C-alpha cells in the first residue's frame, strides 16, 4: 500500500480549504496548533484561530459558545485530555445543548507511545458512544479523513473525530464514497472478515493479505463511524463469513468490538468472534507500532487470531 500523509495534516489541509470560503469557520485549540498541524492554518487565517492555552474545559466551553453565535467550530486538543478533562463540557455544553461543534481528538489511542498511559486515550470511544446526540468518527486513511472533516463541517451537529499521528497508507482508489454512519466494505471474503476502525484498518488489510496467501478468503470492513453504528454491515458480514475479528486502538471495553457483539447478540446471530484491542491491563510503553505488535494488532497477530477462530494451522 502506498503511504500518504498523517491524517492530522489532511485534517489541517481540509480545514484550510474550507476556511478560504467561510470566515465563520473557527479553530479553537489548547496549545495544540503545532501538534495538530495547524500552524499553516493559523498563519493564513489568524482571525479564525482561538488559543485558550492548556485548558481543555475552557476549550470546549468557548467552542460551544462560539457555535451558539453561529460559528462553525473545530475544537482541537489531544484526545487523552480532551475526552477526560472536558467530558462534562462535551456532554452538557456541546451534546446536550445541541451545539454544532466538532470535537477533534488528536494523537489518539497509543500515538504518544512511550509517554505512557497518562497520554494514551483508550477510553474515548466508550465514553463518547454513551453520550446522547454526538456522532463518533475514526477515519482510517487520508481519504476518510478529508471526507470526515467535510461531513462534520456540513452536518452542523455535535461530532467527535479521532486522529493518530502516523502517515497512513492509502486504502481507496478513484470513485470511493464516504457516508457518515455507513461502513465501507474494502473487500469481501467467505472465511473471515476483519471489522476494523481508525488506524488499525491497514493492519487488518495486511492480515487479510497474509491469509489469502494461504488460500483463505478474507474480507475487511472499515468502520469509520462508531456512532451511528452500521449494524447492517456487521450482520451482513456475519451471514456471509465463517468468523469475525474486530480490531481497534482502544480498550476492549466499550468500543467497536462491543458494538459489534451487541449487534450480533441482539439479532440472535452466532459466529466465531474475537475482539482485538488493548486489554484491561497496565499498558506497555513503546512506539505505536511496538504497542500494536505486543497486543496482536499486526498482520501476523491478526492472522493468528483468525486462524484460531477458524481452527486452521497456527504459527508461533
């Protein structure tokens, strides 16, 4: 797969393109314009950036106030702090008050790597999914990122979008489509389907390629929208494949895996099924890639998980 840009850069580029035609588009940051790749945006549109300093609760409260005055606001801050320290403001000032703020969690999951648990956001899907009236998006590649930002700008409702830091492989070709709430089927297979979200999707694609080299038929679904959740895509995959493996850069509790499990159980569907994510443990430190490898979020790790579900040859 050809590698593109970090999704954060695509987010910033897309906001630049939108801001050229809309003076009401504002970016509010908490000392995050550098890590959010927003320095060029701030240079080009200095009157459309609000810097609140390291004060996430104020960030969200100010964003909600500006939105109530008709501004189209993107509130950008590291996901670990944004969705923990300012959870009350997201719930009350944005979601409950129905303000069209796009809450952007940057450097999400284990993107901060060796900075450790204090800087990892492995809870954000869970807490955001339980708040009424806010969509939850996790783009996988540059295409999904650009489309997610444009959709959030157009929707004019509360949205949470999550990004990592690494340059991401391109997953789509010409003619690709993106719709909030509708998962994208990247490939279909009869033996196992990987249901993945965010920056784990390329790992699922790589695992599918490994297994296809062994003669297995594999599918991959990119769930770029955790909420509203595309249950139909999961149920369709369960009806047409022998096993499902969910993959996410998040706790195994409350994220994509449990959303899939809920959809399957409530529909009375039984299929060999495994949630791959971060366990309820003191998370190891290292680079994002090292942490992924440790927890089996890799081509080999996911392929082995699929082999175990399918009860075919297991490699070390």
